[in-house]
C-alpha cells in the first residue's frame, strides 16, 4: 500500500481544523477515523496490480546516436470486477539506455499515466537514446494503482524482458561513395597500366604515347595493324582479415570515446569497401582469447553480421597476448591475405609482443597496422605562451617521436602503418587498401 500526497495533505488539514475547533481529543479521533476509513475504502477500490498482463514490442536494435522506441502493452483483466485501473507507471531502464532524465529525452520520459477499463488494454511508449554500445535490457516496470479518491494506492513491480542492441554508429559511411568511385576506376572502368604481382589481365587496347612500353603485347601486336598494350585490373576474391586488439590499450579514451570505437568505425568502412571490391572479409577480435568472430559472407549479409558482433565488444583491462593472437590469425588465414591489425603504437606492447612475431605474418600475408592517434597530443605539441604549455608541448613531442619510432620499426618489417585521428583513420585506411590493390600487393 502507498499513501498519496493528497492523503498527507488531508491529514494535515484535518489535524489543524480539529486543533482549532475541537477542545477535546474526541474530534481528533473522529476526523482520523474518517480519514482511515477513506484510505481503506480507496485502497479496496484500487485495481489490483499483480494480475496485470504486460508485454513489450518495438525496436530490438538501434545505431548509437539514434533513438529507439519500446512499447509496453498493459492489459487489465476483467476477472477481478469492473474496477478501472488508474495508474502511474514507470518503465525503468539502466542510465546508459537513455530513458528518462537523459538528454535529449525529457525528464520523466520513462514515467507514464494511464487509465485502463477492465477487460481492455492500453499502450505506452518509452523513447530510448542510448549512450553506449551493447545490449540494453530493462530493469522492471513499477505500477502504482490509485483508488477513485486518490487517497491511497497499490504498488507492485513486473519483470517484462526485452533487449535493445545498440550498434556502432558507422559515422564513416559518408566516405563510402567517394571510395567506391575510386574503386570503380581500379576495377577496369578506367584501365590500369600498373602491373603488380596481384593484378589480373583485363583487356588489350591500342598503344598511345606515354604508355609503359613494358605493357606492350608483342604477339598481339604482330596479329594487328597497330601496337597493342595490356591493361590490368586488381584481382578479386582476395581475403581480408580485420583483427581488433581489444586489450587494455584499446580502452584509452580519445575525446569522449575509447580507441576501440574509432577502430570499429574504420573497420566497418574498410569492410564495406572490400566486400564491394569482391574480396572476402572476416573479423577477429582478440586480447587473451577470442572475443568475437565473423566469417566471410555475402555483400548484403556482411555489414549486419559485423555490426552485430561489434555491438557487444568492450575493451578488456588485460595485456593482449600477441603470441596467441598471431597463432589465431595464421590458423584462420591459410592462404595469402591482407591482415589489418587495429592496435595502438605504444612502444612496449609492440616491441616486446608483436615485433618478434611479425616475420611469421609477413612471410605469408600482407600486413597493415591501423592505430588511433590522439588529436589532443597534436594540440599540446603546438601549445606555447606559458611555462605549463611549454612542458605540455615537450611531453607531447616526446610521445609523437616515440610513436614515429615504433611505426618505423614496423615499416622495416614490411608492414604498412596508418596512424591517424579518429575522424581521419577510416578514409586513410580505405585509401591504403586501394593503394595496395592498385599496386597489385593483394
């Protein structure tokens, strides 16, 4: 049972009136008795809460930054008389779901007032604005059923299961049309004159001044009246393995998000581009063990599978096991592939963990390392004017020099390194992929 604010107000006013008008305690007892009778009557006339039937419907997935709507259907059975349900309802969700009191949702958006006649049902909708990736589940639905006088109420809670999966936002999607236009050029719509070990013969055309003489097909020219040159296009059906290091370095925050989130965005853009290029794209997330895995699939099914697997990924505050990671990569990639490793360029983990194992990868695969740089470091390096700013600039310059040295060590082992800010990493990674494809290194 719950007493309402109206009950407390009436009790206070009754006590004040009795104190002013009744010289004895008899009046107080009479008023109190009437109030108690009113509360009991109101409580008896309030519709029961336990017998309510609650079900959910609505969105089961949403991209981070967008809104989801979850509808709660409240059914008031008619098997307990004809008392209507006059209720306040709270649909409680965790704070990261963004329901009620979380911008841009108005305060109290998870609270609803409804009246349900016996034997009928009503629907209320809670709008969610999630602030984190992952699965968001409601806690409980609390219903407070008021009597007709508003003096007392029954209260109870129901568990109504539901899951809303919050997917990566894929903000780098805006770069995809431009990268696809360049891909079409590499794919034979604009023929290539660059011959690499990974290119396929496309067609013959007439020689024009400026063409590479090494591309002249002398046998075909002997059968024609003009000199013929070969054109090439990048090979299809190559294998691309996206490897996400989910160890402690991926938990470092750049701006208002961990490094892992920026890596996910870049991986999605590269996956969309490579799948359109006809390549087979797979995903592996690993720290000390495999956290997520997606096998190659059709173009239409790849991005949904990747975003679903990435939604539940969280950085682990453990040191990544480079040896186990490399062994898993080699096991999953028996044929030559492009291995894209999303990790950080911290000197110790790279030099002590990854660097000694790189020859095992580079002997069989093309390796590309993508790292998320902190724009704040660039700002600190350019700061001047105060003693504190000078010290910050020196520290930032030292950090930049250490990252450059680590990147140079990787390049000496034949690794392509992309080190860019969260906003610049996705297009830079896509450009590196296209350059490798144009050069025939895939």
